[in-house]
C-alpha cells in the first residue's frame, strides 16, 4: 500500500474536528462500497425473474463486482503514489457512482454484469485508499481510535444491506438499489474535495502490467467456465465450459511462475514462504468460499421457497449480522490475549452448527430455527474472519504488512467470487433435475416448465401463472424438491466448513514473541475487510 508522507506532521493528541471530518467522509465511502455487496444479494432472484435467466447467470452480478474489486486493489497503491491519494480516491468515487447509474439503466443481464464491473473498480479503490487517507490524517497515536470508526460499515453491511435492498425493491423497483448511490456519491465527492488534505504524490515502484494482464483475465475466464456448467449441464462439458476454464487456468498458472521474477509483482507470492501466513490464507479462502457462497443462497431460499417479500427476506437475514456485530469486537480483544489457534476453532464450530441446520431445510422449516441458526453463524463469523486475517499478518515485518494486506484482500475477493459461482452452479444443476410439468409453459419464453420452476414462480409471482391449470400437488411437490436442492447445496458449504478445520489445526496454539510485534504492527497497519 502507499505510504505517502513527505513530511511527518505534528499530530495533536485529541481527535480534532479536522480528522473527524476526514473519517466521516471515508466511512461514507466505505459504507457505499460494502453495502453494495450485501444489498444485491437479496435482489438476485428478482434479476433472474426480470431478465428471465438462471441463478447461476445472475450470480455474476456479484462475481463480476468482487472480481473487479480484487483486480483493482493492487493497482491502487501504485496509482496513489503516481497521482496522489486524494485524486485516486475521488476517481474511485466517480467510477462507483457512474457505475451505479449505469447499472440502473441496464436492460439485459449482460449489461448489468458489465456495469457491475465498472462499479466494482470504483469500490475497490475506496476501501484501501480510504484507509491510507485516514492513516495519514490521524497519525500513529490516534489511528487505533479512528479505526474503530472504520469498523462501522463492516458491521452495518450484513444487517442493513439485505433490508435496504428488500425495502427498495418492494416500494419501488430493483433499479433503486443502484440509483440510491448516485446522490450519495455526488455528496461524497464534494465533501472529499473540501475535506481531504492536499495531495503530495511521490512516484515509486513501477506497476506490474504483465501480472495484471495474466491474472485478471485468467480469473475471469476460469470462473466464467465454471459458471457455464449450470447452463450446459454437468454431463456435457462443452466448449463453453472447458475452453474459457482451460485458458483461464493457463493464465493463472503463468502468473504464478511469472510473479517471482519482477521486484514488485502484482501480488507478492513470496510471502507464502511464511508458514503461518500460508496456513491462515488456506483456511481463510476455504472459509470464505463456504460462508460467502452459502450467503448467496440464504435470501434466495426465503424468496423462492417460502414466498417472502424482498423486505421480509432482508429482515430474516438480520440475525446473522447482529451475531457478527456482537463477536467481531470481542474477537479483537481475545486475539490480544489468546493464540489464534484457540479462538478460530470455536468460531468455525458455531458456523458448522448453524450451517448444519440449513442442510436439513424443508419448505416449512420453522423461522425461529432458521433465524437462530443464522444468528449462531453470525457469532461464528465474527470469531473466525478477523482472527484469521490477523493471524496471517502478525508474523510479517512492518515492511511486509502492506503487501500481505493486499494479498489477503485479493484472496478474500477471489474466494467470494469462487464461492458465489460454485454454489450457484450446484443449486442450478440440482434444480434442473426436476421433472417437466405437462401442459405448463413459461409465460415469458413459452418453454415447458419443471415442477421446481412452477413452485418458484408461484412463490415469487403467482399472477404470472394465472390461466394455467396447475394442480396444487404439483406446486407442493416442486416446493419440496426446491427446498431439498437448497439443503443439498448447503451440505456442500457445510463440508467445506468442516474441511477448514484441517488448516486451522495448524495455527499457533501458544503465544510467540512475534505476537507482540504483530500487535504493534496491527495498530499501525489496520486490516481492510470487505
């Protein structure tokens, strides 16, 4: 990350109004970026219905966003050094706001996915550069207090995002989950121009364009191939699957070999020589694939199986965010007193318990049971993600911490993208096995419908099937089949959570001398979480 400060300012001890104004603008930008990840999750079934496509396809609205985030994060440090942190941040705000406006105008799923990339490029700039601006404004003595403020958007995101998205879709339309960002973005740009200190760019290292050209399209092509399985069928891996997946894999492998050559690679894979960082990274990626992938399905279950409104689905997801809000601050305190290897297993155990409940989900499972399971998973998430990130960075030197933070942020975004793609493919493939209902056609396409499709349409928009003679037994059978498909997909996530215990078992279970150094560095170089 960029550490641009030619002259060390004389920082006051108290939090003065100037630094609080800077923190306020940074938090506003962070809230926009993080909320947009969670707010879209509740809208996926709506996108599938409006654009008449599969859940695997609309999941790309999230995958494209997170991949764009991962792509731009390494470039932000170089851009801030070259052009200035303030200018880079404002460019991110403009990109995000413009991308939001474009998303609201999309009239096809392909356009929406493309515009989400633009939005993601802007969002990927806001968090890391916002952290740098806050670090420079606060100084080392006040940074810890201000970083507590930066935790607000992460705690609010899982709670407010689905509720806000559901409410906007219910009272207006899906377009407003993007349009709401436009006035907020304009206000934030004006405030940033007035409040942020003047830039002092100091060009340093060269940007790794070769690495970006290898890794970014490699990830996109590989995930596109995986996502296409649901549409081509698992029994027939046609060119649409294996061609992009193979090319993407070749590009990714090429990047791995290439990344050890330049002095300043796009992602510094040399850091994996650190055993603790490697173990923590493996555990973190496995955890994110399982947890974020399953997180895509929770609102879809409430909408497609239980027939809830988007607002109700958002409210039903709130217990998970509340659970995380309780344990996330606690995990930081525990990480200072106990080894990471003694904290994370408890968090994973809570997630496994909650996920285990969803593997047995039916079309009439008690909401009390489901909300309790979500709350337990939220508690586990708060005790798992932050300690895993902390563990990965603690044994790095102060010079390595910035590069380690970039590496982990990219892993987090890529893991989320993989989880979203894999879980949506599995669910769509399972749903495709439902039997066709004779004489019933899709009102939008005129194609025959399966029992599962009939039950989903009946749950979300019963008027769409008006005039077609559909026995209640068909809808009930389709609802049961759909619930079973969700349960089987949750089983995959549950197994991944259990497998995460393997690398976690190798995390330190005793405090080492490096922990003290890590604690000091953690105060100076805070961790960004999406």
